[in-house]
């Protein structure tokens, strides 16, 4: 389990449920600025045609399904990567604009983006409130964390042969990671959340990847994440446009 303030960038995305101020939490995301959350595109374009309308931030316990003015903020704009197609698994990222700037505090602050394009050699951590069992649809109330390690693309390609949504197999825009023992893995509900690491001595996490898809849960097969470093230009053009002039 994660501790409060350990992952202050972690976001739960709320989708309208039975009433205007009642929500279900289906995906995760990462706060990357005072106004933007980075998540997976398939979290905003899915078969149920549901889109997130609020972000819950600065918590470890997900709390109730009702609106909480202390932790929740409405999403005012959804910007999918222009190359994303729901028929494929590539370019699976989207930016969510918040209705106002967040106030930074010990348990709520943006994560920095990892800028190196090569696979990191350090331990990686995944976090989320997703399903805790491959056989039962029970999501965790408490933010969970797990360590995974990089899986070479050559081996990862073998795990995803003959997938219709992967006509180019695994590309260098994606990064594969998993647990060789099959004990630690992302699962349903963790999509859009961060693959993160502590690459420097400053003690702050860097966002390496975005949880995209996998082959079941708790499997020895690696999960696939969107490589954030490959999309820095697009992210910066949306989130920090004035700083590029």
C-alpha cells in the first residue's frame, strides 16, 4: 500500500454514475502541471462512450463515490493524441485540462516527466486503485503500489504476436515492464496511471510511462506502457505552449 504523500501526483478519474454528483472510478492519471492530468486515450474513448468528468487528487483512500470539494476538480477539456485510433493500441495518451489550478501541498504536486528515450535500468513502480484479482471485479479502496522491471522489446513482441490491434507489434513508442514471477502487475482500473521511477538523487519520481494494456492480470507476460519521453513535444505544446515561443 502507498502512504499519503508518497505519490502526490496520483489521480483517480471519476466518471458520471447514477446522478450528477455520483461517480465511479475507472482509470488513473498523473498530475503533470497545476492544470493538466496525463492519462491513457482509451480512458477517454471507450466502448461504453464514457468520459471522465472529474479528477480526485491528493488521496490514498479513494473515498466515497460522491463529489468531495476538498479533493475533486472538474475536467473541462479532453485532448487525445492526434494519432490515436481506438482500433489500435498505439499513441494511447490524452491530456485532461482541469477547471482551475491546483494548490500544491505535501500530498498534492505534479510529477516531472522523464526525458530519456532509452529503457531505464532502475527499478520501476506502478500505482493504482485497480482490480486486485484477475477473477473478481473488486477494486482497491487504498492506493496500491508494485515494483516491475523492464522487459526487452524483442521478448515483449513475442508476447503480443497476432494481436489485431498491434499491426506493428510493439514499437519504440511503447515500453514493456513486468514481474517475471507474475506476482506484481497492473490490472483493470489501473489504465492511464503512472509507470514511475526514482532515477536521480533528489528523491522525486519521474513519469516514465502511462499504463496502456496487458495480457490478463498477475501474468508473467509483460504489461505495455506508453513511453512518455517519445511524446514530450506534443505534451509541452498543449500544457506549456507559451514556454515554447
